[in-house]
């Protein structure tokens, strides 16, 4: 279930359209995700599903609906809010949780700042990395023993190292050289007091798989994922959205372009890409041609160094 090449994914169509993209592999990915979700629900006493309202968590939520049938999802949805998230996404998050009658728990970095457990170096510092502190505080508050997240191995080098059931020690830290083996989908879920797991049910999916699944399942998404006109500036090879939190710097030229977001996160570190894609099918075609991963193309916080994500994950990040 690793990333496939285009020639494996494409099958010749009988009609004039030159090629059609095969969805045959999606059933196997969905089945694996449902299996992992059920394993987590059975193995842990207090699991929670990390739910941001983004595309990956919405795909995972759809699989959870299928995994548990007509009954309610048997664990709460947890969101760590920096206070700088896109309002289109947080509004969609609330709407989707209400539709499912799911318990939604939101904990804010701003609350951690008020408690003094998070201190910014300066008022304009991104709060994204500080989510780790708030997340660990939420784990302690609710005594969660497993957090199910939508991270995928194709996103970034550190995430490619993760096991599906990824152990965290009593400090919430990840030790990449001390991971437990996972053979034949046998997962070691034993925990010592204070420890927990991060579980990644869509770890083996790719960005292309996600968009093919969204198209097949007709999953509704926040509007930011589709092409729209937005003011941006070019900065270090990225298109930075012009907002009150990310104003243009002296000498930068503000342009209005047709863009979409490949991933959504904190406004201060998430950038759109130029695009005219208005439907999931359009985005599937764009993704086939993409040469840079979604985080590499859109996340300023991952460009500080090649090890920036791994360092954050060691400290408790998603």
C-alpha cells in the first residue's frame, strides 16, 4: 500500500477519453483504516480522534462512520486551536461535529498562554509549534490513552518514520529509534501509567488517494480547498496569504491570484498554491502532476530545517 506510479494507476479507457484513473485500490485502503479504527476502539479505554476540519481528518471521520455503523462514533473529537486558524475551517468543523452528534472538545493555545505554560518569544511568533503543550495538557486533563490522527507517511520525512500505532512516553515524547515492530497488522498496545499512543489510520494513504476518496465518497470540505481569488505575496518560493496576521513586508508586491490550499493549518505558517481546480476531479489531475509534497509546497514551519518536523514530534507534536 505504498505510493504507486502513474502507469500503475492509469488504465486505458474504451472511449475517446485517453485515460481514466483507477479507484480499485481505495477499497483496500478504506478496509485497512476501518480495521485500525476498530482496533483502537477495542484496545484503549479513552481514545480520541484529532479533528481539525481538514481533508485528512474528514476522510478519517468518514471511515469512522463506516467502521461503527449507525451508532455514534465511540470516542470524542479533539481539536487544538491556535486561535489563528482559518474561520472557514473551524466553522466547518463545528458544523460537521453537530451533524454527527459527536462530542467535540476544543482546547486553545491561548488558554495555555493565559496559564503561563506557553510563552511566545514575541507577539508575532507562530503558535503552531506551541500546540504540543496544549495537546499534552488536554491528554492529562481527559486522561486520553490514544489519539487518532490523520497524518500520512507521504507528507514528510519524519512522518514516514512513524509506526501506525506510535508509542509516546510519559512525557508525551516520541523516540524514533525505539519504536515497536508491526508485523502482519499485529499491534503492541501495552502502556505504562502516563503513556499513550498516537494512532494513524490513514498512514498508508497518499495525497492522491485522499482526493480520489473524497471524489468517490462526495465528502464535503471547507471552501479553502478549492480555487478562489486571494491576495498573496511571494516569499521564499511560497505564496503567503495577505491577512492581518501575515501582512506584506516592505518591498513585497501584493497580487491577487487564483489559489487553493493543499493543507490547512495555522494562518501564520500555511500557504496556498496557484490553482484553478474547482472540483475533487480537478485536484486529482493536479496532484498527479505535483512534484512537491503538500507540506513541502505549503508549510513555512517545515522549511526551517530538514529535521524541524522530527524535532516537534519528539516534543509531542501531532
